[in-house]
C-alpha cells in the first residue's frame, strides 16, 4: 500500500472521527430521542447524526470507491469487493450515552484484505483519542501507549461482566480479580492498550464494528487479541461477526485463554454449558 495513500486515509479518519465526536458531545446530557432496534439494542438520533457525518466524510467527500460497514447503515455488500472498507460504530456504548455515563466512543477502522490497518477510538467526554496504524504502534492523544506486562490473574484488573466469573460450570474457581465494566467494547480494548487495565473478555459474539477499531489499537500496543479459542480475527466477511473477544497483555493472555479455551465454539450451546447443563 502506498505510504502517501495510507497517510491520506489516516488524516481523513482522524478528522472524521473528531467531527462525529463533537456532534455526539454536543448532544450528551440532553434528552435524546431514542428507540430500540429489532435486537432490542438502543439507538438514538445522536447515533444517526454521527453516522451521517462519518459517511459524508469517509465516503462521499473522500472515498466513494471504499466500502462502508456501519452499525447504523444498511449493508449493501459493495464492501466485499472494495479494496478497503471503513468499519464504523458511530456510538459504541449507546446505553452509556443515554444514561449520561461517559463510557461511550466513536469508533472507526479501515480494513484491507480482512485485516485492520488503521483505527481510531474517541471518547469525546474525556477527550481520549486512541489511534493506531498497523506496524507503527498505538497512541493516546498522540503519545505512545503500551499494554500491561502483568503475568498473574490473581489481583489483575479486568474489564468484563462480573456475573461471567460467578457462573457455575467452570472447571476451577477464578482467582480474586478487580473487575470493572464499561459499555463500549472498543473503549475496553483501548484501555487495555493503554495499560489502564490488564485484560478484557466477553463471551458474547461481537460485530466487526465493536471489535476491529479497538483490537488494532490493543495489538499495536503489544496486547494479544483473539476469540476464546485463540483464533485471530478476520474482518469484513459476509457475516461480519466474531464469536467472542479475549484481550490481555502478552504475559497474561495465555493464562486468561487457558481459563476459557475449553468452552464450545458454538454459542448456541455455550450458555447452557456455563450453567452446567450440558
């Protein structure tokens, strides 16, 4: 890929994400009209406003030949033939946005041949702008970041649902850990990338727009990212979903994966497995 070409994409990406973030921030804390989609997840006027900005900046103005996959746009499948595709979540963490909690982000990744090559994750409330380019490291507000080098699960800091570790069916009890939760998946990944947490895990399927932006930032900061059976992600497939998400610094990752890799890859039976019914 020509360096100048990618530099142009990076400039466009950063500007578009900041512009969308400013629009979301202007609506934060105000009564925002919202409704629920078919899967019962919430969506608001702010999501659509940010999505419109990102589509205008990334596609209409600068790259109509690129694909576009967004949580808030119909999938027209042109992305499957495009050389590069923008993957977008206008507000990752809409519930937090609607609840007045600053745990939401504007997230975009650029995909080429199934891999993320650029990404940005922006929390407009805290003014944290995470960015990464494949092979060139990750930054927070233009300063380099590095994932935790912690190697022990006991006492580590993890972003996850607390209920996950209390479910019956684990071969051995989990050690005491400091568990926290934020709504935005890519924000969780970025916080691990910055060393603010040691790991994150979710055993629920995640769409590419949830995973790709934060995963590249985490990987470029030295963390390891995969699904719960250790498979790496390939993005922009016909079904743009990943089965689960495990992320940790390089010394902790194998210990975390060892706790979950025995679980079935078929999520139609995973919930029953964790309940000890299968």
